[in-house]
C-alpha cells in the first residue's frame, strides 16, 4: 500500500467534508408575528407578516413592523421600526431592511443608525455583512463617539476590530480641533486616527497640514509625515516629519526643518528641533542656521550648534540665541563667537565668549560686543573690555586701536567714528596724499576719537593726556609695530554665507608677530 497516497486522499476527504459543512446554509427563522398570510410580491408567492415581527438567524435577531418572507430563498424584506440585534453587542435601526440569509448581508435604508458600545453611525443607506461583521455606506454618513464626530461620503465599519475606514470629504470634529482629510482610518477602541492624502488639523492655537500620519484623540499625541506644515498667526514650520503632544503643547520636528517668523522676518533651518509652547521656546540642532531676512536682500546668516528662539504668550518672537561654534555672515558684517543673542525688541546683537567681528577692512574684538542694527544694517557697535580694532592698511602694515571700551558708529555699513574710553593706544601709519609712507604714529591717551574714511583711518584725536611719537618705520623693530593683544583672524572670517559652517578653516600665512 502506498502510504503517502493514502494520507493524501485522507486529507483531501477531510478538507472536502470541512468545506461541505462550512458551505451548509443556516436558515432564517420566523420567531414571532401577530399576523401571517400569503401574498404576491416581486411576482412570487411569499409570506406576508405584520405586527411585532421577529426573525432570528443564528445569534442575530431582526425586528420590524411588517415583512415579506421568502422562506424558500432564505431571505426577507422588512419595513418599519427595523432593529437588528447582533449578539447584543451591535444594534442597527432603520425603516427598510433587505436581508439575505445565504450571504448574511443586510441592506438597511432610511434613517439608518448603527450602534456598538463605543459609537453611533448614522446614514441613509447601510450594507452590513453579519458573517464578516463589516458594514459600509456610499452616500454619506456620520460617526459619533465620546470624543469625536466624523463625517464622510464613503465609510466602512469593521465590527470585530472596531475600526472605521472613511473616504471622500472626511471631517473629524473634536472640541479642541477640526480635521479634514481625503482618507482616514479610525479605531473606536483606541481612539487612534490614521490619515492618508492631504489632511488639515485646525485648532485655535495652530493649523497642521500633512499627507500621512496618525492622531490619538484620547492622548492628543500625533505624528505627521510627507509635506508636513504647522502654522500659527506668527510662525510657520515645515519638516519631513513632526511629533506633537497637544496636551503638553510640545513638539519635535525631524529633517529638512524650516521655521519662519513673519512678524520678525527670521527663518531657522535644521534637521532636528523641539518646541515647548508653554515656555515659549523652540530649539534647533543638526546643521542649524538662521536668516534675519532683510528687505534689501542683504540678509544676516547665522550658524550655531544649538539655536534657540523664545516667544511671548502671543507667540511673538522675543529673543534668539545661537551657541557653540557661532559664525555670522552679512555683506557688511561677519562675526565669530561661542554665544550670540539677538533681542528683537531693540534689534540688538550680543556677542559673547571670545567674539570677533569683521566689517569692511576692520577686525574688532573684545570680551563682549553689542551690535545695534538699524533697518537691517549695522548702526552702533559697543565693545566692552579689552577692546581692539585693527585695519589692514597695506599687505604689510596694520592700523590698530585698543582700549578698555570702544563705541563705534557706522554709516551705510562702514565704520565712521570710534570713541575709545580708557587706556587707549594706537598704531597709525601716516601717509602722504599720493600714498607715500611718512612714518608710524605710536600714541596712547586716556580717551581717543578715531575718524574713518573709505580707505581706513582718516584722523586721530587724543582727548586726554596724549603721548604720541611719529617714527620712521625702518627705525623700529617689527615687534614694535603691533600693540599688545594683536591677533589677525582674517583666515577665520567667513567670505560667503556658505562658510558659516566652516568653524576652523585652513590657516593662511600670517605675520610672525600676532600669532597665537
């Protein structure tokens, strides 16, 4: 005997029997009716029932006022006060019912209402399969549960998983927000919504747009992908993806982030960001940079390893901070430091921790520097403690000014006047009108006024107890041509907006003095 062949035949027989049992029809049974009589309907002789009519099919009961029962076809058409009770866990109401016991499909029409333990669905035309426990509508419907109201043109209800699938003109209304989408999946057990296609979520605080994502309507935690954009009256945020906790008013953004503040005209970019709405703080990392947009198309570009922006209770920008490897570029202003603060109220930039500023031909350094802007252009510069200005007069010589504090005034982005307060010292290379070098003026004074022109230093005015000497250059040592604290950092100066990420460029040749 061929044992494998016998086993194969046995398995085939068992499968055939199983299929046969599975395909056996279960009959719709009449349980109750006040009146029963034969009647003609749809060209057939059927049973006409009326008065408190009850049918049963397996574990489902169907109630109505009257019905035509096609008992030989195992189907019925019922009218008036339709009620389908499926396992006491789902109830369907309506005015007309067409039910086929062979397929388990119930078609309910007019003022249809489907209820389970979590939600209520209303529509005018519902098809519900009692075998698969799946329902659908195609002419508009509404879902109401404890948290939300959902409407759509097309909808599917999966009773086993308590999941609803909506398409076309989908709208979810929650006390906190309104969501509009093309396609939406909602689970009434978990309160989680998944959306596909163009979707907007609008609340009194903000508006969110995306093309894919999910939202837990019970925890108010959500995540958005593809074309994500969040906007409020003052700011807009674009990112590849966004995580948002509405209850705690906290968000995280990932990759290709663009945040723009329309009131202060600042844009911030990066690949990672966090937002604390309660504290009015957003910060950005990973290739982060900011642009202070200038109407004259001469914007200020700033980079730092960490960028922060603080907002007031009205979501208006108050302060901006950049920390760690900060570089700044504007056509008439470049800077390098470890901490930068911009105060939007008075358009002032604060440079701290080893700040260096370059403007035109000048390099300015000190312990702290404050730059006041006017109409997007540098207006006044305050240098606090160990203030130093140097200008490259030729390829070989530097005009230099140092003092305790310096206040520099600018005209059209170029240094015009510098007032030096306390321990002022200067090295100034004096020239004839034709450019012939006369000598070097080495002087010190308590206070000093320096006037500049397009070529550099124009004149020096010593205001208190000056000591000055004009010396031939060739009579002085090379070291004597540099003030204490002289350092030329031109090689650190960003030459274009794209160099704000280049913290340590290759060091060029420098004079032997001043190094280090």
